[in-house]
């Protein structure tokens, strides 16, 4: 009997109607020429043959007696594909209309009586001329609860569902019925015993980790003291890479309503810019976000005199770890939005991501992703959830200091085309989580030569979300003029000096 980890369960405990804790994506697909019938039906049939390849399809939650501990995963008695894979009603939609529908769906909670996933299929979308679509364009919106999915689980799910060619690969059927236990197989005494054994194991793990944590923290303090010169004991105070974030229109309590917009830029050119400035692809992405945020706030609100701070998830998973649970933490990055000069803004971002990387190297092995199960639903699902709701609804979120203004996540993806039920995936735009006090989330997915941005936000806090998406693409165009060197002239022409960025070079680093 395996219970959810503390981090996975926390996504359940903190969920409210205003703060759904699922992630998803809106993908546009091109149907093969000559395709007839319904893409929705084709997807249902495709998934039905592959249910056994990913545990997420058939496992559901079972809750402990009296909420004594974290829930556990059990096998669903049955999986209703008509419930989980739905057709979006309506005739041909524009891409903007499909994005609006995805935003509406993303603001709705997943039913916990079923496995925690939903797919919504758009059978007909009007293809923009610039997209160059020869066949019919369709859409696919997915949402999966974060308690059930992290990067590793997402990889397993993608490998189960997607193919590398328009001809779906043959998949061997399941070897008999699933052997997992259902909710009806569980006994109360066994479940209560599992809570205590899980908690004891977590306390023991915590005790074992304390020496390593002390060593890591002590090493960080020692490094501070070595570089502290003659400042005495004050030099022993570890230096933080960030300060509190300034107040913006994004740092408010949120509603149940979402808005969503997308942007796309070329991947190869983005990587080339990173090489020119001596940074990383992640630095370029952050500069694009920073520049777009400056533009949006200058137009629709007020641009703070202090730099905006982005919360960025970082993986804590060891490469050898194959568990399908969340193993991540949060770092914070200075976006340099207060700097009008683009090169200074880039330098500020690169300096901040370098500090974050150094801090994570010291503390990554000791940051917790689990905690004892006993009575956690009472503490997290009761007091913490009540505090979370009060924080959002009372207006406190807009008054208290905050450590970040928005969330930004950069997800690496495959650079080869993927296919679903014979249809080629054209775009891969993510939708993530917004919270009270963090009403804006920008998630970036690289896929097949493109960098796809998904901008999800609270509708009241960010009503002009399309302007922000447009500003992302405009920022990329600006970056091309700054960070891409001019081509060298041919021998027959007058030589042209190669433009060099004035950003201070540094060694390659990632946040």
C-alpha cells in the first residue's frame, strides 16, 4: 500500500474552487490528408488500446479513515472514457476561441471520484494562414492533477500516448487484468497501520538527513565567512540572491475565472542568442519574459521601480530515481525589469540565475519533498487551507509582502514531431497553476524547433492577457536586433564589422 508523498498530497490539501491544482496543455494537431470521421472518436479508440501503458489512466484516490494520513492510490473499478475524453461542442472555432475554451476548462476542478485526468478534443479549428496547414486543424486540451503528475510521470504518459510517425506503433495488449488493489479491497486496520508506518519511516528519514543538511548549510556559511574579510560575525550571514518582490497587479487574490493566450518563437535563434551573450537558453527566455512584462505593465498598470521576481520550479530528482511522484522545489530569479537598458537587464538576469544555481548545488540534496503522513490532512487540509482561502478572499494577498510576482517555468521538450492517433502535433502550449498572490503563470515548452509560451492568469488580475502574449513575440524580435550578430559580408562586398553584444560573458549556467 503506497500513500502519496507529502508534496503530492499538498496539491490536494491546498486545492479550492479558486485554485485548482492541475496542469495541462493545449495542442494543435494537423490531421493527415484524407482523414475521415471524428478526431474525438479516433482519440478515444487510440487511448483505449494504451491504458495499460501509464498508471495515471486507471488509478484513483482512496482516503484514509478519519483523514488520519495522506491518501493512497488504488485501481479504479472502471474507467469511463466518455467521461475522461470529451468532445468540445460547437462548430469550427478560431485559435483564439479554442484558447478561451481551454481557459474556461482549466478553471474547473477535476472530479476526485475518478482518475485525475481529462482530455477535451476540438474536432475542427480554423487554421491561420501563417501556420501553413495543408490538412484539417484540430485541437487537444489535457488537464492532469499535479498530485498525480510531475516531469517523470509526464514522460511516461507521453511515451504511452504519442508516436514518432503518422502510423501509430503496434502496442501489445495488457497481460491480463490489472493486479492493483481497488478501494473495496482495503481494510481499515491495514490503512491505519500504513499511516503510522509511513510516518515512522519519514521521521527516520528526517533524522538521517539532518547531518547532511547541517554539513550543506555549514559549508554555505563557511564560504560566506571566507569571503567576508574583516566584517566579523556579520559575514557569517548567508547572502540571499533576491529581496522581497515589489507590488504589482499580479499579486492579488484570484477568482475561479482564467484567461489564456499563447506565443511562439524559433528555438534555434533563441539558442544562438544565448551563445552570443555567453548565457543559457533559459536566460534568453527570462529576458523575453522580462521585456514583455515591462511592456505590459507600462501599458496597463505601473512598472515598479524595483525588479520583478519570478518563482521558478526546479527539479530535485536524482537521475536514478524512477518514482512517479513530484520531486521539486521553488527558486526565485530577479528579472531586472527596472532596467531600461536591454543589455543591463540581461546582465541582471544572468547574475541572478548564476546565484540560484550555486545555492541549489549546496542545498538540492537536503530540500524536503516529503513529510510524515500522520494527521497531515487535518493540518494541511484544515488550518492551512482555511488560511489560504482567507489570504485570497480578504484582500490580504494584495497587501502583504511577497517573495515573487509571477511564476515562470521552462520545460525542455522533444525536437522531433510527435503524433496522436495519426495526427501531427503542430503546437505545444502549456497551462499551469495560478495562486492567490501569484495571479500570472508563464510556462515555456520547447518542441520541434519552436519555443511555445503558455500564459495563464486570473481573468480579473490580467484582463489583457493577449497583449502580454503579443509582447512576448515582440520581445523576441527586439532580442534578434540586439543579440544576433549581423552576417559577415561576402568577399566581393565591403567587409562589415560583426556586431558584438556588450553583455559581460560568463560560463554556461542554468537556473
